[in-house]
C-alpha cells in the first residue's frame, strides 16, 4: 500500500504549507503529495488529475479536510465512488473519517452534503447583504478613474476614439462606452 496526499487552496494567494506539513506527518512522502490552487467546485483540477493517474488498487489518499477534496456533494460522492471502484481509500485527517468500509463511505457522503448546505447558506447570506446594500444606495465595484469630461471634450473637438484612448490612457472600448452612455446629451 502506497500513501498519497492531496492538498488544495481556493486562490493562488493562499498557502498550502499547513496542509502539506500535516500530510507529511501522517505518512505521505513529499513526491506523492499532489496540490491545486483553484476552486473545489469542479473536479477538473490539475493536481487531482495527476493523482488519479498515479493511484492504484490498495493505495491510500490522505486529505487534511473534507472540503479540500471538493465542495459539491455530487462531485465528492463521484470522487469517493471513483476511488472506491479502483480500490483506493481516502482518509480525512482533521475530520477523523475514512472511506475504508461501508460506514466510512456513508459518513463522507453525509458530511459532504452538510458542507454543501453550509456553502449555500453562506451564498444566501452574502446575496441578502448585497441586496440590502443596494437598497441603501451603496455602490459596488471600483471607482471610475476616467476623466469623463476630458473624453467628451476631446470627442466634441473632433478627436477620434483611438487618439482619445491614447491621451487618456484607457482602452478604445472604454471611450466608446463612455460616449454611448452620454450620447443622449451630445
């Protein structure tokens, strides 16, 4: 039996160090730890794909936490079934569960469903907050950095969009967008 490790963070700014250290302490050798810096909402991640190619019947995959393998219940269940079909077990270190045995598979399925439900609740709360902020006239996005009056003034003076874009350090599409937004007043 060979021991592999899998670690994932959602963004490139996050560090994998804590997960990798835990996987090594649990018995995964550094050259058998596969990592991804991407969302867990799909299973087409490079590190996960490489892990799939390397594993064989009887191997064990260590993952620090359940949500590091995936966020979506369906994806998690499919991954557990896929690995189980090959004869590979998954052990989640922090959660203290494993797919070794029927009870382990059931627990993983339930926990994946709970994790997905929590994620859905977070999204609902975030959307509610956005709607409330909009109702209170809070604007989203970055502040405009384009001098609209300069763009319009140059256009009225007969300067072309390409030249306006160069002079104002914006893209031509931005110039066209500003002109179309103010076309009713021109």
